[in-house]
C-alpha cells in the first residue's frame, strides 16, 4: 500500500505571492540574496519555472509537476538536499557518544549582527569552535582534540532574530598537547559518560573570544555601528557592559550513538526559519502560524502577523550569498579528515577489545545501521499505479510571479 505525501495547505511561497509586492514597496534596502530568495520562493512549484506533464496510458489521467526553485531558504526544497548531505555525513560519524552544545549571541550583540551578518556570524562560528577545541585540549579538562560539527540558526520560534550555533561534538578525541596539536602516537581519550565539559568554563572562554573578536573588527573598520557606539570610548564601555553578564552556553543531554546524531542532523542542518507545516492560515493579508513558547513550559501557541511583518521577520534569516551555514572543525575538519578518522576507528577498536578483556565499560557505542536509504520514488501513476507514463517537458511561463527588481 502506497501512502501519498500530503503537502501543507499553506506555505511561505503563498505569503510571498499574496504580500510580497506590498513588502517590497514598504521595505527598502534588501540585499541581493534577500531579493533572490523572494523571487525564487514566489516562483517555486509554479509554471514560472517550467515542469513536466505526465499522462498515464492505462487510466488516461494527467498530472503536472512544476519544478522546484532549489533556493536554500525555501522550506519546500530542502528534503532532497538533506538526504544527499546525510548520506555523505554518515561516513564521518564515529561509534561514540556525542554531545550537543548551543552557543548564543546576547541580544545587544545580535542587534549589531543584524546589520553586519557576515562579520558577526563568522565571529560566532570562530569563537564557538575555538572555545570547544581549546577547553577540550586543556589537560585539566579532557586533553584531547575533538570532532565538531556546527550549524548556524538565526531565528527563534517566533521568527525574531536570535543568532546561535548548534554544535555536535564527539564524546572524546585524540590525545593532544595544550595547543590542540595531536600527539605523534595518539591514544583515544574518552569523556566521562554523560558529561562533556563544564558549561561555565565554555561560557567564559566563548565570551572572551567574542569580545576580542569584536574589538578586532572595530579596529579594522569592518563593523557598521549605530551612532551611539561610533565613539571608541562609548564602544569600549558598551562592550565591557556586555561582558559583565553571563553568556548563554547550553549543554543538552548527550545523543548517545551516531544513529541518534543523524536523526538530529536530519532535523537541524537544512532547516529554514519556518517550515510550511507550521503555517495554519494565509488570508486577508494576514498569516497565522504555530510556535513553541519556551518561556511558558514549551507550550504550543498560535501567532498572527500581517503578511508584510511575517516577510520582514522571515527575510532577516536569509544568509549572505555564499555563506556556509554548516561547518566542520577539529577531527572533522575537511583537511586530512579521512586519515584522522581512520586513526580514531583503529584506536576505538583497540579500546573496545581491551574493555571486553578487562570487563570494563567500552567507549565504543554499538554501531547499528545509522543511515536510512533515501526513498526511491518510482515514476508511477498515483491513481492506478501503472508505470506506463508519458512525460513531456513544459516551458517556463513569463512573466515571473514576483518582480523584485
């Protein structure tokens, strides 16, 4: 029995088609990436992008499938990209416990990031990854070089600007010196079960690295600051005030083995600011969507915004052109990754054998099938199941649905 996929009743594209023209009239200063996203999403799965017409020779029914826009900010177009990415990523996972750590920019600095997205998001990645590697390499902590995968999210559930990175970190690593350089003959160093690194230490190091990075960006003239912060003394005072507060670094419970990591990555890596399934109504220039109120015991609530305000919030999360939102560090860094992971697997196999012989807990997690093969979609008639299908290409229709020029 074949279960048909039911598309959400509403989508971000519907909002753009209904309120996009008004949004463009009332909001200037959009970047090229934002205008491209508006245009692509408005045309996604419409005749403006062309498509294919299918005719079943058995039941005689016709159907049309329009092409996808493939924009990385389109909630409709992420599934196939995610499957391909997960297949590749699964090869790099180790059979160990993994930890989940979240680094968040304070609200005042997030406001600066709104105007300087490339510089501040780069700083967020750099500071968070360096913090994890530095604290883990400390011989008083773990004394190991760990593997880190990071994903940038810039939104909260209500679509407000909330830049943070989710880090997935190996629960152990290759022995190294205090500067993170792997020893010539390394051994595998495991974390204590269920505990990675102290959050307070991570928070303080992260805050210091962001502070130094902000000073450097200002000295190099690479930040656009509001008028009240352009005086060097005013900026120094403002930055000192931000650093007197605790910064949010949140360590979630460990995932366990790699199969759970992949389930997490499937949800987070190719997520956009809002999924179509959360939108419950688009009508009369207004948009209603569901969100979780984390301040109220994670209760699910509904929010209604004007279409223009919804698009204003959504456009905040369109990343600069070419900005990489998923990155690898440490053992998982691209350069020489295969060689490092081969060493890790060899050492983990030795540790597992030694643990079995001595009757002690093994650092190696049971490695089950961690990749679900992508669903193969047959070109079959959805009405009668016949595979005798005629297909012809449809040309793109003009004009485009939304003019963003």
